[in-house]
C-alpha cells in the first residue's frame, strides 16, 4: 500500500497536516495490530471477534472515520480512501485466515469421520422364510430333481374342477357345505390342489409330470390339528405305461430325501374318488425309525399322504384316453409334514406368526 500518497498536506502551503498525520498513523497502527493479532487466531470465534473490533460498526476503523469531521474538506477524500484501503487490507487478511481455518476444520473432520472398513459391521436384522415356505420349497426341490414341473392354479375354483372332473359323486360327503366353502352354486374355495391337475390335463398333452403346491380351504374348526386354511402339495404323472410300481418307487425316493435314507414307506388300501386303486401312505417314524415312540404314538409309522392310480373317468373328463395312457397321483398336507419334521404339537403356531416361534426355523 502506498502510504506516501496519504500524507495529507495543506493544499495552501503544502505542509503536512497534523490531524491528518495522526489519523494516518492510527490507521497504520490498526493495520499492524490486525496483522499481529491475526497470526495468533486459531478459531472462527476469535476471528469473528476480531472482525467486530476492527471492521465492525463500532470498530476501530469506524472510530477513525468519525474523526474525519475534524479534517478540512480537502483532506477528507484522501483519508477516506486510506481508511477503505486499510479496511480491505484487513478484510483480505481475515479472509485468508478464515479460509485456512476452514480448511483445517475440514481436514480435522475428515480424519475424525474416517471410515474404518476393518471394524466389523452391524448385522442387519434379516427376515427368514416361514417354516411352511421352507417345507414347500424343500419338497419342490426334491421333485424338481426328479424332473417335475411346478403348476399353480386359482384358489377360487369351479365346482366342476374341484369335484366333478375329479370323479367325486354328487352325494360325496366332501361336497357338503359343512366341509366346503361355496362362493356360488358353481364356485368354491378349492378344497384340494387336485383341480390344478385337472387344468393341466385339460390344457396339455401327456407326458405330464407336475407337482401342485398351494393353499386350500376346508370348513374345519380351528384346533391343534385343524385349520380352515392349509397347504397341500400334490403330484401327477401321466404317460404311457405308468404303473403302481412307479408310484411306490417315486414316493420311496421322496420319503428318503425328505426324512432320511433309512426311511421306509408302506401303503394301506384306501378310497379316493379320483384314483383307483387308492392308498394312504405312511413313512417309518423319523424319530424312532419304526420301533414306536411318542411322536408316532407307538405305531412306528406316520401317515403323510394319499395316493393312487389316476381314475379312468378323470382322464376321460380331461380328454386323455385311458386306453393309451395311465398315471399316478399323490397329495399331502404341508402343515402335517412340517409339524412332523419339527416336532410341532400345535398347528396354530404355524399361523400365529409369533417371532419367538418362527425364529427357531
Ligand atoms: N386330494 C386328496 C386330498 O386332498 C389327496 C390325494 C391326491 C389323494 C392325489 C390321492 C391322489 O385328500
């Protein structure tokens, strides 16, 4: 800054003016103080305090400006200019100190907030698959491994697909309103997933090899072993020359996969309208292996599914010639299987969704 110029002179005799010189010295002084104080500023608060003291409304520079009144009108412009120069000099110095402080604060923050990627993370609470979903998927896997496709159908079905096409007589007890939820005379909530098999047989040509998992409905009162909503997995194979031996072999393989290699099965004659012959299928108890225990009620065997050779009437209803083709079908309750596998004594636990229960699976 050119101090020389600001030595105010009396324009008449060209002699420096006393008051002007004093103000000028004061300005020099203020600048020097500012420079030396700035060297010791280490935080924003002190910087702000300084700004107020030097360039603020009631600060030192304002004080100097106030004294301008004592100068002659000729002296004032030069002094005013000098004050402004000192002001911008000080402001410039303060700005560079502010920038320095901001930079330091930023790098201090970056150091503080640095991520240590080696610290073990917080494990997010993960959900898990419901035991019924797990059971369904496990069974699906087994059949997918045997070359089956998965087929699904609507839960609201026609009475025809759920009963008539499945060779269920007009007066069969399962048709009763006490057992089945009817929506209209012709539609109902499916009582089994067998109508999915009807849909597939009607819409495709053999060979057919499917399993049909899904939700089914029956007008049962809720208790430890009954629920009006439950799940089934049914299977259907239609081809030339399919025999009862194929059915037994398939179910044996399935049981060994699901319950363990040592598992055996047995068939007991039964009646289903849609299969002939029909059987109920037991597996050797997965707890005692057949000796008899609490889980199998001392029997050594546990019933898990119904099965049989597809009734010729069912095939005919779906446009498949029973003289050319034959097939087997089987069906089982998923809840039942899951309860058995996990030793669950009350079916309601599977629907209440109490996390303390679900977390065990
Ligand atoms: N649909 C039968 C039921 O719900 C089970 C079954 C399917 C039986 C296929 C035999 C063949 O009880």
